[in-house]
């Protein structure tokens, strides 16, 4: 299982949104753990050649995209790329040109060049087995990738700055803080 924090997924979609329209986008999800088992910490956008219907990551671009992984001891946990339409199954080229052919590697494909900001659960997930790339059904996919929240805010009321606190005066500052100052506790 590879866990993808929401904020990382969002950062990847933001990066994809900057690409020219109608070309495929590609990114790698790097993190801590091992192939097929880890937590994503970093989105890597390779300097790929992006085209309508395909992309290419040159050997040089791939090498550059691996540098920080060595430096921070990250593992490449998944590849994500986009298709222009709703069909998100690997093409023969996708099978051949995937970032890794190691068993357990994951390849995620997003529809419509991710313009509709799909969630992890909307993605088409492929896993590399000993015999090739398998496309997973929705239920199987949840056993391989999951989204985890980046912020859990359990406050029942929204945060509002206090009226006193917004007055930038010395008087207001002391009125705010004096009641909370602890008097020195007597030694036991
Ligand atoms: Zn593809």
C-alpha cells in the first residue's frame, strides 16, 4: 500500500495544470518506504517532452529526476501520467516506457489531463507483476494506493481573531495577556 497525502496530490495537480493544454503530463511520487509500500513525501516533475498522446522522459531527464532521491534517500513509489480522454489504460508504449519494470511498481493514469482534478480514488492504477503491467479494478486499486488527509481540523467553531487581539496597541496587548500570566507557584 502506498499512502499519498492530500497536500502532495494537490501539489501534483497544480503542477499538471501549468502544462500546455492537450499534452500528456507526467510526474513521479517519491517517498519513504519500499516499492509498493510507503508514504509519498515528494512530487517529482521530470523535464519530459510532452506531446499530444504521449510523453518522453530522456535518459538525462530521468537521471536528473533521480538526484534528490539519492540525496534524501527516497524511493520512487509511483508514476502518474495523464491521458486526454477518459480511457486510462496503459498503451503498449506506456507498458514499455514506464519508470520501472520492477514487480510491485505502480503506474497511475488520470483522465482528461487531470483538468477535473481527479481524486486518488478516480485514478486508474496499474501494477507491475512478473508477467507485465496489470490494470486494477477500483476495489483492487484501493489495496495499492490510498489518500491520507494532510490536515485534520476538529474545531467545532471557526477560528476568529479576538477583537482585543486585533488592536495593535500596547494597552490591548497587556489586557490580553496579563490575565493568563501564571504567578510563581510556591515551592513545595
Ligand atoms: Zn499513457
